[in-house]
C-alpha cells in the first residue's frame, strides 16, 4: 500500500479494513485501547511513534512512512539534518519547495 501523501488516519483505517480486522481486534494486537485507535483512525488524535512502528510491523508497512504521514520525522533524519543543515536547501531545490 502506498503511504506517501496519505494521512496516517486514512492509511491505518484502510489497511485494517483491507485485512478484515475489526477495530477491537486491531487495537488488541497493537496493544492500545480501541477508543484510542478509533480516534487515531478518524484523525482526532495523532498516533505515537511507537504505535506507527507496531502498526508498520503488523500490517507490513514501513513504520517511518506511517510516522511521516502523521507529521513525525524519524529521529535519525532529524539528527542528520542537524549535522547537515545545508541539506534543507538541497531538498527544497530538488523537490520544488522554496522559502
């Protein structure tokens, strides 16, 4: 499943439904309360990085891509950008975003 450009809520709900898994069953496997997972799937709450990683494993989706869909940048990427801030300009130039 393609994650790029999709909201994390849409991705999580879509993959859960595609597997035929109920919300309660998925919540149990992910180790979270069903009400929390419901709020994540409706976009009311952002998932934790840990939930993104567990969901990535459960649904065989890259956890970093899920985290990015939630607006979270993986810690190793943040560290790389801190050490090499010039990459921000390069990324913006390459992908058409300017400041």
